[in-house]
């Protein structure tokens, strides 16, 4: 009955929008999407959200946000094919634009990636010097996507079990170990299905993009201004394809390759290969600073030092909490962000000298983070498994990754174990959308990419530019940090700031020199401050 009442409040608005807006025009999904139940449901949900708005107020203590940040929630349908059915509420955070009313340009919405990452912290960037001009022009808006944090949270496993340590995995898995991991993957997939039930199938990227459209309407914005990092770039590209008339400006930072056949199995193969190159970059840097760390004067010698530590940890975990899995995860972060390099090198050097403290401090899981970590992994798994078909035959995974591991041993098998539940997923799979916009359908989109990014290889940014007509690609040459917006490169930051404030972009492409490599002493001795926390 309540659903009927709510429909009555927005029904005429929705029906007029459906009647007056041609497919592909402003205010409606393009092509045939408006003819689908989900497309029509998005129009209904956005119309309701525009009327309801968001009541911002004091943030709950659990969000751990400063007092100047406001929080609220907005409703989206669990199932867009049934927009008047069950609703879930997603959490939002905001800091209002600090400039004059004449300077204000609207809301800038941020998604950090994942899937499974929360952007609730984003408004804190308003007090960082690099965001001063942007924070004067825009409300800085973060949110927790469906499944994340307090937004209808997902869980697949008891958090303390998920983060238990120490744990170990062989560098070259035996047949028996592979069978053990298959059993674990099946158990994990079953836990997701058991805990979420029939709701699980509604947690996927297309619904995330629809949620973003509803958030735009709830904020009272006619068109969306968006910053997406990592997986957030895929989310932005989906939104631009589905709702081209509602795009104002988009910065897509560290872009995912949206080619449908890559989502997501082949994307992970490509990522494992790219991480091997970034792992080599780290080892080359450590070798150049052999006098500081004593880990070897060549990348191969540094690798031998790492393998020596790995062998010791397989026999005796450091501090009772750091095994070979924790070691690999800690050094994978160095593949994402080069500001981790000095600290990781220092920890490895000290461990081999007998001082386990730095390695334990950096690699041991924090029990206080267990629930958040497990939740993020549950959402990651649900979205990626639901998004697209995956191989269901273990022999395919084994064949592809055994061959790949000969070329890229550092991350290949860890990536397999992370994603293997998708081989045994019980829910229905989506078909990936063919991300693509034609001439004049959307304003220019600004794509940022580091040439040696391991998490989202550079070829993905080039492909995204080909698919979003009129988009512009700015490249940080010779660098590999993942998530470069508002980072350490003034050239990159200048392009982003100019675009967000004026809409101006380079003609098609622009290059920036790399930011300086980290200093082995000064960076290691101070806390590294980021304008934005790392992209996920």
C-alpha cells in the first residue's frame, strides 16, 4: 500500500519523462534500455529520489568522520525491475562547497573503486591544500555503494575467520593444494549465497551505475560530476553509456579496460602480468639503494632476499601473525603505490637482520579491521561474480594460470585464489554492457593513467578513450602508482583542476613527466600524507 502511495506522488512526473524523452536523449537511458524493466525502473527511482532528496545531519560515530562532514542516506530499489518493491538505503557523506554561491558548480561525487570500496571519507579531502579550489566550487560527496559498510552490507564469512593469521601458500601450488583451494572457494561461494539469499543476484555493476544515477537525482543535480578511481572508472563508464544526457563532467582515474570479453576473468590475467612488471620496478629501486637496505645491488639479488624471507616465514611466522600470505599481500601494496617502497624495503631488510618488528607492524592484519575487510571482499566477490560469465571448469583456470605463472609468478596464484569463488557461483550472471558513446552524446571525459600501473594496465585507459567519443587521456609517463588524481604530480593535478573548474581539456592526449621516485630516507621517516586515500 505504501508503494502505491509513493508512486502516486511521482507517477505523473515519471510518465511524462517516459513519454517526452526519446531513447538516447537527456534524462533517459539510451537505445533500448528504456524498454527494459530495469531501465524504466531507474527512471521511477530517480524521480522519487529527486522529490525525497537527502536529509544531511550529524554522521554516526561508526563512520569515524570529522564534525564538519555531514551524513545522510537515500533509497534505491534492491531490484530495478521492481522499483516500487523492496528498497535499500545507501549512506552518503558531504562537505558543502566553501566558495560563494556564484562560485558553486554543484556536487562532485567520488567512488574509490574495488568493487567493495567506500568513498565515505572523501569529504575530508576538502581541507587538503590540493583540493582548495575544487572544494570552493563543489560539494564533495562520498558514498558507500550497495553492500558496503552500512549500505545493505554483505558478508560471506565470519570476519575473524577471514582475516586469521598467519597463513601460508606455496609459491608453486601442488595438485593437492589446488584441490584444497577449490574446496575453500566452493565454501566461500556457498557462504555468500547462504547469507544473502535471493538478494545476492542484485549486487552487480549495472545496479551500481543505476544507484549512481539515483544519487545524482537525490542530490538535486541535473547532470552528474563524477570522480572515479580504479573500478570506479568502470562504474563511471557504465553510467555514461546508460545515461549520457545526465553526464556533466567525469574524471576517470586509473582506468579499467571495459571490453566486455575482459570482464572479469581475462582482466585478472592481464592484471597479474602487469603486477609482475611493477614488482620488477620495485626491486630495481631497492637495488639502486643497496647501500641503504643491503638487500642486493641487482633486482635478482633483491628477489633472492625476498625469497629468503618467504622461506623463513613458511617455517616460523613473524610475531606469530605474519606468514607467507601476509608477506605477499604487504609487498603487493608496493605494486600499487610507490610511496610504500621505502617502508617495505626497510621492513624486509630489518627482518633479515633479525628485527621482526617493522614487518609485523606493516603486514600483520589488524583485528579491529576484520569486519570492514571481510565486507569489502564479500562485495568485491559478489559484484565480479555477478557481472559476467566466468569459466566453470577448473581445468581452464589451471591451464591459463599455470602458463601465466611462468611469466608472472608474484601475483598470479594469489589472484586465482581471490577470484576462484566465481567458478562455483550459484547466482545468475549479467552480460557486460558494451561501454560506448557516440559523437556529441556526452561532454569530454578526462581519463588519467600511469603508464606502468599494475592494477589497471595502461592499455585499458587507451581502450576506454577509444570507446568514449571525445574523451581525453592524460598519461603520467614512466610511473606506475595506482590512483594518480590529487597525488604527487603537479602536472596531473593541474589538468584535473582545470577540467573540473572550467571544463577545458587538452585536445586529445597529453603527457606528464613522472613524479619523483621516493627518497629512501625521508619518505621512510615520515608519515606519507595523501590528498586522497589509495584507490582500491
